[in-house]
């Protein structure tokens, strides 16, 4: 027994490397060595998470393309279109102001019975004008 512990290292390593009779008779199998894994098949939860990640990446790419190639050019085209309409409207309004001495004509203004109803006066100004009242655009109908 003492010889086993005190044998030279070369003899022990040579004996350990020598193939045994049992090892020569068994067919070698290609089993990969795995560390801390439970099974060879893929976990369905991990596969589902991987699929969800791939789907999210594809969806994000799709919506990025829609935003960049459809929404932004569409917004640009609509901005130019609305700018032209508003420019024509402002020119028309400036023409009406010039023709009527700086006042907008009152003939086209509707005077509905429910407009300008006040239960109590506003706490600013004369109490009849709203906070965002503009004398050039908003008008005050005659008191009823």
C-alpha cells in the first residue's frame, strides 16, 4: 500500500492512461460533456421567449419603416398643403380688414341664443371676455 502512494508519478500516470479491457470492448459514444444542464432538449419557455424576441424585433423594424417612409413624408406633404390653405385664408382676411376699415364684417357672424351665456362674470377684465379673447377675431354680440 505504501508503494502505491510513493510510486513515481510517471508510473501512476502511465497506468492511468492504459486502456482497460472493458474500455476497449465498449463502442465510443459521442456524448457531449455538459456543465450544469438538465437535459439535451430545448426548454419550451426559452424557445417561446426567443420567438417573442424575434417577433418583437421584426415588428419594431416594420413600424420604424412605416414611420420613416410613410408617416414623415405624409406629414410633410400635409404641412405644405395646409400652409397653402392658411396662407390663402390670411390673405382673404387681410383683404376683408382692408376693405372694412380694420374691422371684420359682422354680417357673416352667427348670433346664436346660446352663445356668450354667462352665469357670472369672469374674474378678469370687464368680466365679459374669456381669458383667450382676441378683439380681432372674437366678437361680443349686443347685450340681450
